[in-house]
C-alpha cells in the first residue's frame, strides 16, 4: 500500500505530501515538505487512516523529508500519539531534521515521543 496526496492542487497544501506504506505490522507515514496550519489536514487524515488499520500495532512517522513543523503540526502529532496509545499501538518518530527537532526540544515534546535517528533504526 502506498499513497501520496497534496501535489498539484494549487493550494497551500502543495507544500506537503504524505506517503503511506505498510512494513510488516508497522504503518509508515512519511510527510515531506512544510507541516503547518494550512497543510496539517492532509497529515491528520493519513494518521487517522493508519491508526484504523486492524493489522498494525505501530505507527511510524518518517520525518526525514519534513523540513518545517509549526505548533499546529506538533499538536497533530501529539494527538496521534494519544490516539495510538488509546488504540494499544505505539507511535514512533524517525529522522527528525534539525529545524523540526528544535521545535520538539523547545516545547519539551522530545520527552514524550519515542524518537529514533532514522527509519532503519525503527524497522530493524
């Protein structure tokens, strides 16, 4: 399963694409570009869809191509973490770029997420 959306629509959401794939019992959601107030809806939809899969127990957000995240994006990821926990699944972030990692550090969110250096570190 792989899907991508957000491209070519002529809207602010053009700044974000989100690919989804399944790897064993993990669903990997890969946002790329800018995650902000105008584009967060796309990521939210993909996270909700990923968490609704009955055959997975881990949601991995691969952030290696995410180069900006504002407070709206952070709140969406925090909500997904809560929803994953309530569903009995784990949520793991991988490959945070320096600018995105800084947002997590400044807000203290880095202490509540399971953050790994890259996707390979999660899927091994």
